[in-house]
C-alpha cells in the first residue's frame, strides 16, 4: 500500500475517492463482490407426530414443528421458490425415546415417514437428514452413554444403521452431526454396501460445543433430557481453530462430499479458513440461537428485522460459504424471488 500524499503536495485531496463507486444504487450493484441467491439456501424444518399440526416453539418465534402432511405442503412452498434442499429434524414423542435411542433406526420413524412423503410429493427438492442420536435418547446425548461417557465406536455402529435407514427412505444428503471419530468413513462404507453410493455425505465437520444450540434443543425436545449435561467431550472447544482444519481434513479423507461449520455468525473465521484451505463445498449453519437472537432484538424494535437477516446471510457468502442452513430460508427465498433475484 502506498502512503497517501500529503495535502499540500498535490493540492487535490483526496487523490482516491472510494465513495465514487458507492454513490448510486446501480454502481453499488455493479461492484458488489458477493451475492445471496435462493440457490444458497437450505431450509431446516422440525417435525411432530400427528395430522394437520403446527406446534410453535417458544424460543424460536415464527418457527413451528409440522406434522408430516404440513411438512409436505411446506416442501411444496420451498420448491416453488427454488430452495434446493430441505433439512428435516424430528421432535420425537418422549414415549419413543430410550437410553440407546433405538427409535433412530426404526425405518418407520417420524423422519423416515416425512422423507418418504416429501420425496413422493415434491421429488425435485433435495432432502437432508441429521445423523445423531439426540432426538431419540432419554439423556439427550448424540451417542450411546456407557459409565457416564459417550462411547465412540459403538455409537458409530448405530449411526451407520441410522444413515442406511434414512437413505432407504429416500434421503439425498446424510449429515452426521454427532462428532464421533471415524464416523464419516464408516457411514460411507455402510451406505455403499447398501447400494446408496450416490447418497451424499455432508459432514458437520467443525461443530462446536456451543450455547447457541439452546432453542434447537427445545424444538426437538432434547433440552430437558440433556438437563445440565453438555457435549464438550465430542463437540469442539470454541477456543480452537487449527483443530477445525484437522476435523475437516479427516472427514474429507473419509469421504465427505461437503463439510459444515457450525454455528455460523460467531465462527466466520472458521468458514474462511476451511474454504481457503480445502476449496471444497463448505456449508454454514446459522443455528437456532442466532435466529432467536436476531428475532428477539427485532421484536423489541432494536434491529431492523429484514436488514439484519440479509446482512447476516451475505456475511456467510463473504466468508466463503457455498450454502447456508437457515431458519429464515423460506422467507428470504420469497423475498429474493419477488425482488427478481
Ligand atoms: C444434533 C443437532 C444439533 C443441532 C443440529 N443438529 C444440536 C446439538 O448438537 O446439540 C443444532 C442446530 C441449531 O441450533 O439450530 N446433534
């Protein structure tokens, strides 16, 4: 960078006018370096048993759990505006939860029913399912607990079965969110062996032990089960960044097609490092706590709702994300569409 010339030396100050390009809307549009489009969006929705049900989630105003029939309607709306992928998360009936979360491998569980129904009615939309046991376990942990510890290898066996059951239902993207070691490779082998070599794996590779997941745990009903427990023996320490690169490297070596960084807004540095280091499809998750935070401030009238939503999503693009899981996806897709984008 050259030093700016002193005023007296040139007599014309400043010599470079950065504001020239910012003067009008056409010019700002012309030089914009990043854009948010509908193609960037993955819409997470929550499922609940029953028919014609929409159950609000207190800590996520505006987000509801849908019964399968309503979820199919919502999938139609999402496809209409061109959202590429829907992510499905079940709020499991507490009566179906168990210590080892066997409901996760029930081929007729809520998420599998929803996958089949959406696939049949809206075949053009991609479907993503989480692989982890927390919606199904009475303790709310993502894996099997033995002597107070979430055991790795035995959990991975179970996750492989969960992945295959979801693929059989028609899931297009298997997304392990459990943070067990070695699970991507084992799931890849299990999927291939079952004839699902075309099913993609999106690994939650850099997933942090974050307090921003609170409202999600309300939504899927794992918060009460987890109680004062936490997931710090498997999810990453928010203090670390080199470790995220190791996680991503391992998951790619094991066969991940796409990788995820999660949460989003407080972890933009990780998104950028992952993208720069590996140049692979990089997904970011704007998690439930980020949604709650933005909406709470907007509801108070402290932030401009639309503007902060769009700015937060554009920031993900700027950081290098190729796709964004966000609870705002349907609303944002509709607004982008009506703006002709
Ligand atoms: C399950 C899972 C979680 C989220 C996505 N998958 C919660 C957790 O790990 O405790 C969080 C998503 C969000 O907060 O929006 N393993």
